[in-house]
C-alpha cells in the first residue's frame, strides 16, 4: 500500500476546486448530448447523418488497405499475448506504413487523416490484437500528437511532429500512486531555474502506457504559483524526451489483459526541461489533459465496436454449427436471444463511434459529453458482449486459443478478448468517474442559474440573488419541458423507426424534468447521491445511443434500400433501450440507495468482518509484505 510522506492528501473541497478550475466553463459550440439532458432534442444537429470528406476518404482507403494487409500477415495477437511484449518488427512495420502519424498533418510528415479514418484504423488493428491497438492509441490519442496539435507552438510542431509520424513512440504521464482521477494530490514538481530558461523536473509517474518505450512524453507537474497563473498549486504540461539525463524506467507493469502493451513506472530526477518545451502555458496542464481526452476517449469506443463485431462473428459461426439436443444451439431460444442482443448492440456501438467521429471532424461541435458517453457506454456494452460470447462458447470460450489450436479446433480467442476488454471500463476515466463527469456537465446550465442557491458556502446575498434569478428562469423553463410534440406524424421520414425517434424526443424532456426534481429534492447534497446521478446519466447515454442508431440506420437505408438489416438492428436495439430507460426512471426516487450506503459504511468500519471468517486472505498478504520489507532491508 502506498503512503504519502511529504504532504497530506488534499481535502474534498480542495480536490473539487482543482477539478472545477480545470473544466471548460463555457459551451462555445453546439452539443447534441447536452440538449438531451436539458430537454431539447435537436435532431437537425445529427440528421441527416454527417458525411465524411470524399477526398480524405479516398486517401484513407489506400492506407486502411495497407493496414489491413499488414495486420493479417504480420500481427499475431495470440503470440503477442503469450510472449507479453510487442515484436520490434511489428512496431517498425506499422511505422513504415504511417500508422503512427494517422492524424498528424501532411505538412509535418503525417497522413493527415480524419478522426473517422483513425477510428477505423484502430478497429482494424485492435480487432486482430488489442495490445497493438493500445500502442497506436496511447501514442496518438493521449500521447504527444493530440495535445501538440491542439496546443503546441509552430516551433514545437516542426520539431516533434516529423519524429512522431516516423514512429518515435510517445506517452502521456499524469497518474501517480496517489493521483488517478483526482489530480489534487500530484507530487511531481517542475521548478524554474534561476535564469528562467528551464525547469527542473522531479517525481514519479505510474501506469504510463507506452512509457517504457517512449522517446517523447507529455508530463504533468506542479509549478510554483506566481502572478498571472491560476491556482495555488498550478499543474503544467511539458514535452519531455526520455533520452534526457534523469529520466528512468524503474518498473515495467504486467496486467491481466493487454499483455503486449508497454506500461510502467517512470521516474524523473532533476531532469532539465527547456522552457520552450512547456506546452500551452503555466497552470494550464490539467485543462490541457481534459481537453485532450475529449477526443482521445473516442479510441476506446472504436476498439469496443470492433470487438463486438469479432465476438458476434465467432458466436454466429459457432452457434450455427454446434449441434446439441437435436438442433444447432443458435435455434435454442436462450442462445438466440443472446445472439440477437449482441447483434443489435454491436450495431449501436458502431453507430456511436461513427457519429462521434464525424461530429469531431466537422469542427462544429463541443463533444465533451458525447465522447464521455461513448467511452462509458461502449466499454460497458463491450464487456457485456464478451461475457455473452464466453457463455455461448462454453468451455471452449474459457479455453485459450493456443490450447484449442493444439487440439485441432478453431482457435477463437474469446478468452483473450475477455481479458483485454476488461480494462476499458477503467482506464482513461473509469465508468464511475465518467458518470460523475457527465453529471457535472449535465447540470451545468442549472448551476449557472442557481449555483449559489445550492452552495452552502455562498453568502446570503449571493443566495438571495440566485433565488430571484432562478425564480424568473424556471418560470419559463419548467413549462417548456412539458410542451412539444413527440407523437405521430412527426419524424415520419424515419418510417418504422419514427416511433423510437418520437420516444427520444418525449423522453429527453422527461429526463430534464427528472434532473430538475433531483436538484430540488437533494439540493447541495445531490453531488453525494452518485447512484441517483448515475441513473440520470445512463438514461441520457441510452437516448444518445438510440439517436445514433436511428440516424445511422436511416442513412444506410437511403444508401441501400434493398438491405433491411440496419433498420432491423436499430429497431431491436431501441426496443431494449426503452426498457432499460424505464427501469432507471422507476428506480430514480424509489430505491435502496440510502440503506445500501449505510451497510457499506458498516462494512468499512469492520462491523461485518464476520463474513470473512474461514479464509486466509490478509494473513497471507501481511506475510508477503513482511518478506518484501525484509528483502528491502537486506538490500
């Protein structure tokens, strides 16, 4: 277990203040998802479905064909998983075809392709080998290229983009032993030199994906407070090269899945970082990280959509060939229901990925909510799909592909897929953190109006002004969340899907009213009612996925009228989504949250330790800690 020796952990108020200071305070561009939480179903923002640029797609087609051929011939996901590392020839081969510079502009040596093409490339690589996909994604989505593109100077771009495009691996170093989603406890520091030409970097970063093999990293560190820099303990981003003196890989981490990734603990000891390698500005590091993740989070949904396709394909083949109890197992209702659900959700995950990618490429949207919901929703759906696929394959799903191959059976790598997919609901923002992030953005319009009213620290005068402002605002706002026509014949162009589109329209207003009721009922305590907020967020995410599925099905129907498949998949998905939404509405105010929280406190206080009788458990761990301490003392 880690300890904090140099400083006390930040208080809840301090941690919240750091996070709040880093978020984007305004919505300068449109957001479809934000409208759903506010009771505004602004369909014209996403329908007709956005289309990619034909010229860019022509260039992308050539690259994707090369990547597909390379993945088919040169990438062996099972071997990479067994060996636990990425072969050098795979990295070099990917670099040769330009896979490490997919979105880097052409003038700097990259391919200059779109977010949509990037997502499709990740799907190709990730479906064959999730570890390979992680190398590409960690390098480009959250590594140096993305923040450099958004915030780098022209000099920085000319210096680093060509190297990155040629295959110089990059990483993003934020996490520390006491710093995960809460950056308030960051201990890595960067002190300016006396002459002001550089910073001296000291600290240690944990779980840095690509870190052990990275040539270039973005590193987050505390810089001294000074006039003109926001925050008492500002966080600043730096571009750091691993070849510089003082940069050290002290441990390579091993994981349950993604066994071929490069991940480790990186230590910085008196590393001299030139001032010109400061990225964006002092004190803007955390905001840089959050803005970078707005787009960077779209990688994981792409991987999950590809995984869904692969799992569905394996289950379709198996369920149509495996014969039990007089017929193939796919004809047994229990299996058939699982396969239908897999197909519908796979369609929806891809619809979410494609819509978010095209919204990003258009440059017209603020996608912070869309990206967060795509990350949360797709990763959780993919985990469910993997669990269903394992169940359908039975013992063969639990058996490794290597063992199946040795027995001359088709080596379907479902066991590996389950291990690889599990991390997706955790890294780049766990599902729980995503729910809180989305909830914070969902209530933003209400906080702008009545924030002081529910803030116990606000002075009486501010609370009075907020009350007057809120009274005027909600006198208009609340009635309008009951008004609107969400019935036939509206949205008739969607034909059989129109009833689902109308449902989204009506339910978005119901969601806005429910959120308002939660604010009234819980007041400033709402932020503590995370289970309630989670249901609100999950309803919004389902509505967003329904919207993506319907507009994509409508586009595909227009493109290929003879193919009923997309409409069928969207219809089945929306049927299930509506049932899930109803369940969450029912549990919004009728639940056992308070009782469950009380029991949890009892468990944490040790009142129910009797449940743990009969196991060795912590006794074994304590013995291992003693052995580790003895070994350290001897060394």
